[in-house]
């Protein structure tokens, strides 16, 4: 297995675990998918723990198979060119299909957009872990969750501010009507 493009930290598991490191990739993907799913289940969203665990683990599995089969089968025949990320690229197409199924439009209201984006994100996590980019993926997941929390806090704050201004406006109208 060629680890030349990976950082020192990303190469450590392969150094100590050898071929079992591929199992660690699947396990890491499933754990991260499970955690993403817990977050979404806690928020009562349509896709939950099972969906995100399956998406991340399957994306990692397909990426591992794609990378390893390209190396294995390209040596069987002379002048055979294999793209190690071809199957992983097809995962992205499948994720788009799943995401499209989650998005619902009801008049002017669109629901499920964040769930669809999370499915896409979970697939990217699985592909990245499957390719062995632990450090990059863990940083990405941490950064995404941090900024999502900041965004949710900001949205709650804005809603409170808007509801207070609406309440004050309603009070002002009521006072004007009483004064007449």
C-alpha cells in the first residue's frame, strides 16, 4: 500500500497495524457516521444514526476497494491503466441521488436541505477515511461541527431578537389603538 501522499500522523496506523489498518478505516468511518447520526436524531431529522453510519461506512468501504483493486488489477496486465478513485467518484453520484430524495418542497418552504448536505458530508467523510486521510477528516468534522454550533447559536439569537421586535411592534400598535 502506497502511503506517500499521506501525512506522518495518517501513516502511523498503517505502520503499526499493517493490513488491519483497513479495518480501522471502516471502524473510524462508522463511528463518525454514528456521531453525525446521533446529532441529527437528537434534532428529530429524517435521516438518523443508521443512515449516516451506513453512508460513511459504505463510502469508506467502496473507496478502500477502489484503491486496492486498482493497485492489484493494474499489475495483472501490461499497459492497463486503472483509476483508483473511480468507484469513489460514483459514490458522490449516489449520494446526490439519496440527498435529492430527502429534500421536499412544500409551496415556498423547502425542507431536508441540511439533511441532504449532511448525507453528502458523511459520504465525503467516508471517502476521506477510506483513502486514509484521518487527520484531514477529523479536522474537517471538528471544524464543521464547531461552525454549525456557532451558526445555530446565531440563528437562535436572531430569532429571539426578531420575536422581541415583533412583540414590541404589536404592543405599540395596541397602545395606539387604545389611545384612539
